[in-house]
């Protein structure tokens, strides 16, 4: 009779696997020997334990937050996630502040590749429109090292997109209510903004530059009445709608397919859409220093109506085996902000219009961002490995048909007009249409890295010394 006693203990801790085997042999001559037991497992480098261990072993100073912590804390976008790091705060309308330094002192990487801003008034893209559904890890570097771009004083943020470690699919929907902004009657929006075209950010098509004007160089061309009706698709009017609750809907799926004996193919697709109504009211004053005295230059009471829509899509394809990993990502972000601002009071020290002055700004800010990335890594042998990546970015920012009109709520005899009436003087820059289109034709980023491990292998199967040779290129 053969008697075998086999006991196996397995401990998974941050990617480490330990096993033990004990064999009791009998005296039978024809016994079969067990050569060994191989236990295979995979580790998740995005867990909180793995990230803390990675920071402990790192030769550079960095902080990180992974997908596990992001999910546990209910974080919905990258900007919100970064505020969980010590020393990082957000100021509404001004982006992220790192140790007191504002947004223009920061820099952004996506999978280690440079990412330009799609807004000429900001240095990095609005991170609140980057959903955490596609984020595997957020790295924050507050000190310089060889693989970072040198144009920062606050911090460099590196967004690592989600890896296809397991198959899953999920649909998310959220709703939020602000008692000041939502369920408000006569919430002003521009024409065609409150509808399916506006929800998808397509209402800018009706506000494009007139077709009969060639090029973008200003001219003194005069439109006839018929041409004005034909080529200007929308008017100076606004629509009063009922502001609905803020909503967000997202769909994410990741599929992992076996390819050969040791390979896997991963597919990741994510689609997100959100809308938000925001109303604010308050003073918008400006003081002027005249040397001996300080006077009010602008004394205005402002009512601001913002209807903001954010869209994002990500498609990722990946292949991985024991030594090689290749990832192809396409990231698309779009933000459309419909802004109506009404100002009551006076400007440029026109104190005679303190109670009757009025002007309105009707503006649409729309930004688009497309990032195509290819990254690859290969382990040549136990001591040598290479890693490389490249990206190509297209972005666009528009303020199509920004309209400003200014007038008086009092007629020429000094009588107050009705609430829906306004006296406007023809000419004198009282009715203005402006067009802004900033189109980035090319932005490229690439890096290459060669790693060699020196010294002897320690107890944890790691070499005592690792050296990097890196090359980073951006245009």
C-alpha cells in the first residue's frame, strides 16, 4: 500500500507566493516520487497593499492611489480622487492646487506619455471630466526624476488606465440634486441647448462661423437682412427652461480572452455621459486705484446659468504573455458648457446707470480631446528588459458665436421699461458676436526605457541594483 501525505500552504501577499511540501515515503520498492508542485497565480498591482509596497521599494518619491481605494471611497472622477492625496486641494473654476501652487504649475501624463491641454486658458485638461471607471492607478510626483517633463513646480500627475486583468461588465447611473440650481423655473440656456443635440454637445453646429465669409481674417463685410437670416442660424434670444437634476450614466466592460498557451488578449470599452445645472448669484465688482482714492469701476450684480455636459469614451486593446505586453488605447473627452450671464448695474464708472444698466453674455465653451497611445514592454531575460511608448494627440477648443448685448432698462424719457424689455442703441459695440477656434494639429510624445539588473538575487528574487537608461521626447 502506498501512503502519500501532501500538505500545501499558499499565501498571497502583494504578488508573492509561498508553498511548502512534505512527503512521507513508505518502504514499497515501486513507489513514484513527486518531483515538485508548481502553483501559479496572478497578482493585482492596483490594490492598496501592493501600492504601499511599491512606494516602499521605489527609488523615487511618489504617492499613489489605486483602483481598489478609488472604488472603496466612491470617487467618480480623477480630480476628486487626487484631492484624497495630502497637500492637494481643488478650487472651483481654478483647478487643482498642490502645496498652494495653482493649476498652471502642474503637468499631466497619461500612461507615462505627455498630455496637452484642450483649453488655451488652462495648462492641463479638466480632470473632473476623466471618469475613474477607466483608471487603474493615479501616480503623483512632487519631486523631479529622469522620466518626468521638467515643466512643473507643483506636481506631475500620471494616470494609468485600467488593465484587463479580469473580465467584468457594469452599468452605473447616478443622480444629484442641488436645491439652489435644480428644479428652478426660468433657468436660462441658449437656443437648442436643452434637447438631444445639446445633451450630446452638438448644438455648436448652429453657431458656426458664417459660410459666406472666407477665412478667419476680419473684414468690413456688411450683411444684408436676408443674408443675416440665412447665415446666422441662431439669435440673441435665450430659452427659459426648468433645470432638472444632475445625472451621470456610464457603461464599462472588460473582456479577457485566452490566446495560445501563455498569452491573453484583453478588450476594454468605456462610455460615460453626464449633465449638470449650476446657478449662481452675487456681486461682480471691480475697484480702480486713482492714486489718492479708490473707486468702484464696475458695480454689478451677476446671475450666472451654467448647463455643462461631459462625454468620454475609451477603447483599449492589449496582449500579454510571460515576457511581452502590448497595449493600444484610444481616449476621447468632450466638454460643452452653455453659459448665460446677466449683469445688472454699471461699468467703467458709468454711475448714472447704477440701477438701470444691463448686459448679457451668451457663450458656449466646447473642448474636444483625442489621445491615441501605443505602449509595449518586453523582458529579454532575468536581467534585461525594455519598455517604450508613443502617443498622438488631437485637441480643439471653440467659443462659437459668443454674443454680448448691452442696453438700458430705462427709455429716453426716464421711464422704467418692463422686465422683458431693453433699450439698445444701434452701434457703439452694444451688439457683438465673437468667434474663437483653437485647433491643435499635432502633439506627439514618446519614451524609451532600458533596464538592467546588477548584483545578486536576494531572498525575494529581486536583484540588488537596477539601472535605467531612458529617453523622453515630446513635440
